[in-house]
């Protein structure tokens, strides 16, 4: 049983969440919808707080030699493409104040061990970003706030073509084939159905400054309550008043 370190009184799960655990934000949405851009805007505005960004991309499975020879048949947009057990394990560690080494995924070699892993330290705010971060209920349950970035499919496709050809050096024909064979069907089957779990849906992604401002305001309010609980531990008795 956990006890409040100062009062010695037992803490409820809800109290513990507010008392010592970081504020976890999930950011989902289609590929190239602007998830990373929105996360960067939130992080920029929260420059005075300890914030870390964890990408679901870091948890892509490494491809086997056989899969590598037929990479154009591999579905990177299916939930099974990710090592969700490792993601859960690393997120749990971060939530409980342990640092973790998170792989840097290489989109060119399709491997997560080409680059050195990134050491991620525990923080006040953890942002978990990725196309399917709302898919697994155990991952959703880690989140205090869920954001879905909602950008039209044509805009996502246009951005993807530019990004994959210019930045990833891929052939435009292969990008379009992958889009119609895997990306679009997976968006309809797995990503869009998770929109219903969102607390906030942001239309137009990073262009929506009002939405980002409101989100940052909310996070600051929650972090302020967290600080209050640290200063006045007895506040946990009335903490339920703070829930929204
Ligand atoms: P995601 O993380 O959802 O894949 P990103 O934020 O990385 O999306 O954006 C995908 C691509 O679109 C990037 O190349 C980015 O520079 C571009 N992009 C994102 N938001 C905008 C925007 N509002 N206007 C123009 N380009 C954008
Ligand atoms: O950053 P973003 O959310 O756009 O990343 C997810 C996308 O990356 C997926 O749509 C997937 O098709 C693509 N991907 C890829 N090649 C890989 C791994 C992922 O094109 N090796």
C-alpha cells in the first residue's frame, strides 16, 4: 500500500496519479497529419517544464532477412508492425521515474539498432506520439490526455509524397503503391476508429494555433495542481474536485 510521504496516510490510485506520476499525453492521427509538428509546438510552449517526446516509430519491429527482401509487401501501418510490449514496458518505467533507452528507428534500413538508442529521462510531461498509440487499451490507459490530429487525406498524401521522396529518398511509384495497398486501408481500419477515444480532436494539425494554446493551458493547470499537491500533501483529500 502506498502512503503519502508527509502525512503517512494511504493514497488512492487517483491520488498517486496526481501526486507523483508524470502527465502523459497521447497524440495519434494519420501519417503526415502533423502529429510531430503539434508535439513540437506543445514542447516549445512548455519550455520551462521537463517534457519528453516518445515516438511509436521507435518501437517498429526489426525486419527479418526474408521480410527485407520483400519489403514492399510489408505493412508498416498494421498494429502488429509495432513491439507494443516493449513500448508498454518503457512507458511504465518512465512513469515510475526510471530512465529508459529508446531506439532510434532508421526508415532507410528498416532497423532500430543502426543508430545509438536515445536515453530518455523521467519528466513531468511525457508525450507519446504515433499513428496507432490509441489502438491498444493498455497503452491508452497510460494517458491522462488524448489528442487526435485530424488532417484531410489529400493533405496527408501530398505531405507524405514530398517527405518520402525528398527526405527518405524513395521512389514516387513505390510511395503511391504503399499508400493505396497499406496506408489508406490501415487508416480506415485501425487509425480512424481510434478517434473516438480522443479527448481533443485538432483539425488542420500544426496550423491550429488556438487548439495548441488551449492544450498547453490545460497541461499547465494540471501541472500546477501537481505542484500544489507537493506543497500541500493533504490536498489529496479534496483532489477529486480538480478532475475534469
Ligand atoms: P506526422 O508526425 O503526423 O507524420 P509531421 O508533423 O511530421 O506529421 O508532418 C509531416 C510533413 O508535413 C512534414 O514534412 C512537415 O514538415 C509537413 N507539415 C506538417 N504540418 C504542416 C503544416 N501545417 N503546413 C505545411 N507543412 C506541414
Ligand atoms: O511519422 P509517421 O506517423 O508518418 O510514421 C508512420 C508512417 O511511417 C506509416 O504510415 C508507415 O507506412 C511509414 N513507415 C515507412 N517505412 C518504415 C516504417 C514506417 O514508410 N520503415
